[in-house]
C-alpha cells in the first residue's frame, strides 16, 4: 500500500517512558506509525522493543508520556482500541491441552460481537467462518483435533498469528512473528502481511530478521537502550551513498585509471567515489579496462542498525581487571594461584 506524509497516524507516542525501579526500560520515545505503514521496529535484545509494544497495548502502564492508538488514548480507552488491533507478543499463548480450533473459538468468544453476527446459530456460524478463514490464511487449514502441545514451534506461531487475524484488524502488532518458521514459512508470512497491508491493515512489526524487515517494511524505527535513535523511510536510509562498487578482472589498471578515486580495494572489488555507474563504466571501458560488474553502493539495513546501536543486553563480557603492580602475567598452561 502506498503511503504519503499526510496519512493519519495510527500510533503516536510522546515522551513515552517506563521505569522498573531504578531501571529505565523506555526513555522518552516519540513514535509515529501512519495508516498504511509497514513499520519495522528494530533494536538489540534488551533495548526496550517489547516493553514499548506492551505499553501500546495497555499491558503495562507508562511511568510518564502519552500514547494514542487509532486516535484514542491508551490505557484510558484501551477497551475501545483492542477490538480493532490484532497482536502477537512474546510468542503465541494457547491452552496446550486443547486443539487449535478450540483455542481460536475461545479467543473469538472473548471479543465483542461483530456487526451483523446475529444471535445463536448465526453467531456460531459467523465465528466458525472467521476461524476457518484465519486458519487458511496462515497455512493451518488442514489441522486436526490434536492438542496444541503436540504442535511444532512453527505451527504454534502460525496459530498465534491466526488468533491475531480473527477480527480483521485495522492495526496488526507483531513481535517476532516468524520465530520457529522455516524459510518457506517465513516467505509465506511475508506475503500474507503484504497482502493484509494492501487491503488496508497497518503492520507494526518487531523482528531480529533484518533481511525480512528490509523485504517487507516501508518505514523503520530503531531503539537502543530504551531510546528511539532513528525513525525514517527505509528507501531514504538505503539511498545511494555517492560511491560505486566495481568488479574488474584487471583491478590494477582500474586503480591507475581512476586517479585516486578508489576508496577501498579487496581483490577485484573496488569501491570508487563516483555518483554515476554508467558514466564510470563508459570511462573505464573507453580506456580499455575490463568491467565485470558495476553498481551503485547502498547501505544495507544491517549496516544502519549496527552503526546506531550498542551490544545486546544478553551479552556479558568478562571485566578487564587493571594490572596490579608486581603481578606477573600467567603464561600458557599456568594455573592461577589458589588463595585462602
């Protein structure tokens, strides 16, 4: 779905902050997700992504700041918002001893009646139709009556996504929706999300799979240590850098011809400071320098994220101890001296 800068926002936060005791989990985040966006929400483990999602859904309360979802304040009017939001957060939840269809019936029954569903048999028929449509969309139309405890991780993930799609939401909030899926399953879910977006559903997606975000999303936000460090159109982030990547069977001749414009060299691969690959190619070929491949350099989403973020919270490095005067560094095979 095409977006424009004038699209109405469906998610807005201003100065959103969440503390857990002395831990600052979310630090003054200003999000803006517009209607029709496919918004990728990125950052290392422990950066605050899931906390932000839980705040948007009213699952936890903010310490300070404002949240508006679908034009209504959260958490004050979250009961009006949630029927129009489909969500999959921190993995799918289900009753393990019940079948997938039974779980979906319970999820559907917990929501308000849909328009035109009627009463009694009509309502049950409407519910059955919604469940079968959701299962078919996520690739589970053929499941039997076995309990969810017998499902694979990928099947549970698909079931959780089916639950999020039951009410044809205006906003779909997903936290790692392709966890446990194989490459074909990831491709199917990506196509489904693009189809839903084209039909009018705004997608807000948190994922560590940057290649998938790059393939699907139109805008991205990056958080690091609780702060929003970037929010922009993906196309703008991946705009040409003003450099050209060149593969030549005779790199030495190319370097000589380009007169100091080569910024990097790795074997046959050269990175050249030049704005136009076609013009550069004509220059080299005209000088008799063979060119096997030439293209504009663009930053990958991975490069953008790595430049803006620090290490994950789940990484714990050993502290570097300052040497004590008089200490002798142990050599290979030396055992540390035992102290009482």
